[in-house]
């Protein structure tokens, strides 16, 4: 921290990098006004037009074209890493060695061994580090979590993350389609669902019955830079897809609850279809990201004539809303972009030592998540065999 202020940078100016950049811009306006001054210093991207656009769009002082420039900058204290998974380890390790506080996007690393090395580096550093499981900030999900004790032990968690970004076989090749089994839909979006399953139901003890399937086996090479899941101009050259379009598996939680998970990047008509149902001994709850301003809930409270699932509209009585949005009134609503602002604020609180918000998950949490993904991959490669994690 430099003279009661924190200098912030974001490495990566693609889809999720922009969310981080915007999140830091809003962070000091949220919750209590006890933050140090937040200086928006730099956005870095190897593709200079992206870096320049990100810096100008979100009010950062400068654009950089290398992550090394962020590592070496004395005016930067806090860095979000939002780049391709295979680059996470060298960048995070260099930032930690330089004394930076680091928030790294999920999945933490391309392999469990890489993640273990990153955790070791974090433990040796005197700075704060975390991994970006942003859905943990969702008010509706946290409202459900608060009620689980009242409706009895969880018996069944059914989670899905269904997207359509890979449905078109003509969409360009990118790093998301490279890396081998388990690095596709499972790592990209399934990592979020696995984290939410444990966030709500406790640790996973074993996984089994995993099935991976790839329907588009080749993709055209892009002619220029691409952002996120967006389509772009492509040439005639094709490259092989190395990972899965669909992953399904079952899990047993340490509590005895059963989990069923369905992950897809080729689900027609669902750009961002995250959702889950929880069935407990004395009630049930459900959440759909396409309706983030509400959740559904059932218990024995209402009279039998009208009992059943009911919609609960999110308001300041639920976690994260009071002073978390400008108009923090019931049923105003929020979206996924707010999750990144709330995450940025929580991380900055941790760095400044003023934290009253739930902390952002640690790199050790990111390693644990990768160990579960590796177990799912092992199950899939061995015809669905059960793999123990405890």
C-alpha cells in the first residue's frame, strides 16, 4: 500500500478482464466508506488495442502490453489476473515475488501440480492472494445458504451450468479448446458449479459416473484477436479440439448428500445457464442465474392449501444488497457484473485489513477445486469409476 492508497491493475482485457476492471472502479463506492484511496493504474493485454480500450473505457491511467510491466511497476499494489489458464502460474508467481496482492481467475491453473506450486508461492509471500469464484457473492445463493440449517440436512444437490458458446462449429479456435480432457467445459464453467456445490453442501467425498463428450472435433483458426466467447473472422486452417463439450458426473458429499452435475458449452439458447436445486429433509430451494433477483424456496411454513415452492424477491434483508447497489431496495435487482464489483471490494478489504465482508476464496481453495476436477477427469477416463477425495 502506497501512502494510504492502493494502486490497482488488471492483466487481461478480454471478457472477464473487463469485468474485473469495472469491478475495481465501483468497489470503493460500495458498503462502508472506509477504503483507502483506490488508484486505477493500468490494464495490460498482449493485444494493444484491447489494453488501450480497457484503460480508457474504465478510467485507468495507462495501458500496457506485457504482464511483466505490471510486475515491475512500483505504483501497483493489487493485481487481477484474467488471462488464459496456462499463463496463470508464471504470472501469479512473478507478481507474488514482487510483493503484489493477487486475485487470480478460476480455474487456478492448468494442472494440480501447477496449482500446488502457486499455493506454495502464496504461503511464502507477505501479501494477500485469492481465486475468483465470483458466484459466491450472489445474494440469492447466500440467502439459500443461510436457510439450509432451518430446512434440515441436504439430501440432494442438482447443479447445472449450461452454455451455448461452443455450439457453432464455425466459431474460432481459442485457448478454451486446448489442454486435454477436463480442461474444456468442466474447467471453464464446471469449476464454478463444483465450487457452489461445496459452498452450499460441504466437502465432496467422492465422484463417479463421469462422462465426457466432444461433438466439435476441429475448429478454424482465427485471423485476428478474439475476445471471450465472441465469434470472429476465421481462415481455412483447422485445429483439433482437445477437450470436452459436455461433462456429467455424480458426487457424494461428506455429509452423505448426493450431488448430480451437468456441464455443457453446447446448450442451444442458453448463453449463461447456471442453476441448481437443493432438496433437504424439511424443505427445498432453487436458483437460476437468468433470474438473479430472486430464488425459490419451499418449507412447511405456509398452510397446506397453499404450500409449495414460492418466489422470494431479493432485497436489503438478503446478504450483499444493503449498500451493495446504488438503489438498495427490494426487487430492484442486480446482475452478474455486480458480482465482480462485490468480489473486488471484498478483496480490497482483505488487502487493506478493513474487511467486514466474507473473504474471497484462497489459492488453496482453488487448488482443492482443481483436485476435484482432476478426480472427475480420472473417472471419465476410466469408464465412470468412483474416485475418492477424502
